[in-house]
C-alpha cells in the first residue's frame, strides 16, 4: 500500500509536466533513442561504412520527419515555404561569394596559395551532408525541438531556447564519442564544438525563422562548397558571420514585424 501511494504521488507530481511538455519529451526520447540505436546497434552489428552511414543518416532523417508530422499542430510554421527558400538561396549565395572574394584577397595580400574551390564536386557528399544530415538534423533540432521549446517559454527567452537546444545538440553527439572510445578531453572538446556550432545555427534560426538556411549552413559545416570554410577556421567563422549578417539585414529591412518570428 505504501509503495502504491508513493507511486501515485510521483505520478501526480510529474503528470502536469508530461501534459505541458509531452510532445517535447517524446521528441527528445526518439531523438536520443535513434542516435543510441545508430551507434550501439547498427554500427556495432554491421560496422561503420558508407552503406551503414547512409542508413544512419536516413534513420535520423525519418525520425525528424515523423516527429515533424506528428506534432505539426504544436510546432506551427518551421520556415519551409517558398519565400524562405528563395531568401535562403540569396543569403547563402551572397555568403559564399563574399567568402570567395575574401579568400582571393587574402591570397593576394599575404601570398598564400590555398585552393579556393574544390578540385571536383560530387552529388553524393552533397546528398549525404546537405540533405540527409544537414536538413535531417536541423528538421529535428530546429524544426521540432527548438519550436516545441519556444512555444513553452516567453518570447523574450529566445536566447535561452538557443542555449538549451545547443546543449541538447552537444549531448546528442555524446553516444558517438563514447562508442568510438574517445578520450574524455577529446570528447569534451568535440562537444564544445557541437555546442558552439548550434549556437551559430540557432542564431541564424532565431533571426530568420528559415529552416532552409539553417540546414544549408549545417551542410556547409560538414561539406562546404569552398574547402577553406572547414580547412581554415577563420574562414568558417567569416562565412557563418556573413550568414548571420544576412539574416539580420533581412529581418531588419525586408521582413514585416508580423512574420519576424520563426
């Protein structure tokens, strides 16, 4: 009887939280369940290779898509309309062109001889890194988790939402670091980079509400069209800074106040 009463008290205590944050809790459960499955079941049983990598990316993408459809009524708009798509293309193109020009001028001034463009471009890395990983992970973290958390916090808490999702994004990568046997220092360093990366992505989303652009920015972190973005961190920061500047300018001068929020 005592144990039953205790269980009832626990249920009574957590029921309001489940009612309020149910979709968010369910989304986090499936997000972390999927990544644990990938690293501790799929890769352990079938090995880590190109085929299983695509299977893992596909599993994450389908998890994100399923949650986005399931909780569409709670999430609202994610920033996937055609106007957002056009704006994403413009801002992304401007960012790449500006970074290319800066790289060219840097070579001219400092006499360096870094490759400005890739020797070749392949559709497979673009599909894997921009669509399956970039769009899939940002559909999950920006489109679902960010939006569900944003609905539960006051509008002025936008940056708190960004920080919380950035922390969740870093923790989401932890199973992979554990499964590959990374040292504690290396794991903390990589998680720190994950955290900072999503603060950048979250800032883009907070300013623009444009999921297309966030996904493209994520894809550019993994497989940039200009190799310097990942080979030389300063150019990566410049490129992401240009994207943030583009979203800020669009928000300030070209977006109505009624549609400023994602």
